[in-house]
């Protein structure tokens, strides 16, 4: 797979995750966050079990162990976000979780014993400013909600870096399937420990949300990410994934809330979107020129 095709597929995956924001926002009026994640990942697991059932027959201890590590990282990324939102502002969560744009390049370069090139550094700086503006600013009072958001950022970073390492030696499709399966099991345990909140108000909004985010946003997206990362670098993936809030803001303009109103993009959010897109484009254009040279 050519790098430009890999980047286009990663952008598509990021767009799907951005779409999940406004539709999930509407469905959470009828279902709790953890219960939603449970049914989302359970549906994704069932889809993957049906489509890739032959892959499961070739699972050994090594790939299972690696799939478990990826599943823990993935479930932590979404789970800690849910917890963080209960104790801090959404803007703080958006900014802090986006710090994986810094963690991933530094951690992956330490592992590979390489320096971060100037292009990546400029892109990271642009992305950080973009995150600050799109989140509407950050309250400078560190609390436990911010701590959970930081754990989320670390889990996202771990998932991206571990995917890069494990996909070199293992079948990426099998790894992608296993991480989704393990995440579903973890969310089941969380629901059970939390009092067995498995019920929700069944309506079209919740069903459609679970179908879209379960099949496209989880089953296809995470397996696709695992496969695509064989053809690109972790830092490049992190920079593309930073576009998720941009797509979220765009889709929030198109998909109304339950009361029929839509979210408007403020001037600060618009500046943030522009900076995040500029960060990604700067990396892409400079990388293409270097490759051509």
C-alpha cells in the first residue's frame, strides 16, 4: 500500500470518529456512557467474529497477549474519557487527550532512537495551538478529571505505538480483531462492577448510533488502523488523528441536537480547526517533497 493511500484511509477513519461525536451526544440522553461503549464494542466484536472467523483459528499465545495489551489501551482511551468528563470541563478533556500528538512522536522516537525532524516539530506546535483554540481554552486548575484525561492521552499513545510495534511481526487483522474483543470484555466487567447497568431506552437514535459507531467506527476503523499502520509511522498517525475534533465540529453543524438546534462554530474554534488542518497539511506536503527529492 502506498503511503498516500494509507493517509487517505486514516483520514476516512478519523472522519468516521468525528461523526460519532454529534450522534453519540444525542444518544447519551437515553443510555449511559459505559453501557453505550459495551454495546458498541460487543456489536463490533460480533461483526469481526463473523467476517474474520478463520483468523481466530490461527491465534497463539503471543498474538493473544499482544491483543490483550492493545485492548487494555483501547478501552482505557475511551473509558478514561468518560470518567474525566464527570470531574472536569469538556474543553480540558479535549485539550489534554489531544496531547498524544506530543507523546507519540517523542515516545516512538525514543524507542527507535531517532530525533524528531523539524517538520514534525512544527506540525506538533501548530497542532497544540489548534487544540487550545478548538477546545475554547483550558482552565489552569489541575484536578482529578484532568488526571483521568491525561491517562486517556497516555492510553491513546500506547495504543498507537504498540500497534506499530506488534503489527511488524503479527497479522494486523488478527491484532485489530483481538483488541476490539478485549475492549468489549473490559466494558462488560465495568458495567457489571458498576451495578449491572445493561439496560437502556430503546429508540431509533440509540440503535442507529450503536450500528454506525459499532460497525464503521469500531469494527472497520480499528482493524483498518492496525492494518494501515504497517505502511506509515506512529507520529504520522497521531498527526492525522488530531483532525478528529475538526470533523466533529463540522458534523455538529450538520446534525442537530435533540431540541432541533445545531452547534455553531465560534471564532476560536474556527481558528483551532484551521491550525489543526494546517498541521496535517504541512506534514503531508513536506513529506511528499522530501520523498520526491
